[in-house]
C-alpha cells in the first residue's frame, strides 16, 4: 500500500514545496513594493480614478492599512511573477521530454512578459473608461464616496485577471507543441469556450456587467489568436514529424539493402 501511494505523496510534497516558495516570493515582492515603490505605486494606481475628478475616502481606521496592503499585493504579483512561473516550470519539467523542456524554458520567459503586458493593457486602455462609464451609469442624483480599500479591491479584481488572460497564447503554443491539443479541437469547442469565458469573467472581475464584458472580449480575441497560433505550430510540427519519418525510412531502407547484399562467402558457394 505504501509503495503504491509513494509516487503520489512525493508529487504532493513537491507541489507543497513549490507553493510555499511561490508564496514566500510573493511576500518578498510585496515587501519590496511597499518599501521602495509605495508612493509611485499609489500614484500610478489611483491616477485613473483621480483623473475623473474623483477622490478616495476611508471610513475605518484599518482601511488605510488595507489600501496599502492591496497596493503591495499587486506590486508583489508583478515582481514575484518570474519566481512563481519558474516554480511552476520546475514542477512540470520532470514529466516532459528533453525537447519539450526547451520549449517550456522559452515559454516561461514569454509568460512573464505576457502577464505584465496584460496588466498594462488593462490599466492603460480599459480601467479608466470602465470606471468613467460606471460613474455615469450611477446617475447625477448620487454622490460617489468611494473608499480607498474598495477601490483597490476593484483594481486588483480588474487588472490581475487581465494578466492571467494574456497567458492564453503561450499556453496554447506550449500545449500544441507537446501534442496535447490541435487547432481542430480548439475550433470544435469554440461554442463551449464562449460559455466558459463568460463564467470566468463573472468570477474574476468585480460584480458589474461592464467589467465582465471588458474581460470576456479580450479572452475571446486571445482564444481566436490562440487558434491561429496553434495552426502555425501544428503545421510546423507535422513537417518536422514528416521529415523525421522520411529520415527514419531512408535509414531503414539502407539497413535492409545492406542485409540483402550477398556476402563474399555466399558468392563462393
């Protein structure tokens, strides 16, 4: 019984170790963010809201601390993302072949770039228009009194999902490269993906339809881009496999010809 469950326990122990290291890296990133970039991060994250001629308030003593903590959390996620992706890579690597490991090392770099790029996309292009629309939809009879902590909760729930969603092309590239998915499979499940995307957008974003649609739209576009990427990778993969089969066939034919050639002793007989 122990021998049967030993491999599973080893994998769970390694997973626990990787998670602990990732959490420690996140805490370290939060400390660095709050210690070195507190003012800059506060100015950057509150800028889109203040640009709408609004101001933030706090209604409880702990709320100012929670506001700074959430700022540190977003900064920590960005700073610790290379370590977190590396820990994920180290957990998955033992199950991959040597040529698949090379692909994963390359993709881990682009994973960090895409995560940060997704956050920047959400911040520069989507965040302020969404907040402006939500304020207009509230009407002129209501006076907005947005607390600092609730604002940062909104920003966290809005930007981090954008970073995760932008990983879709990288994931599709990797899974296609190792042969787990094909472009035909991705195209066939498109209608189911639409439903899943709407559910994920509802779970990851703040509870308003505008934020959910702003996340669901890029998710669907990235999924379609993933299908195109998968087609390119799959065609390249088929060409490599065809060349390898042709090469193996030539080797096999040469070996067969050598075996079929009569030896010197056979000719004398």
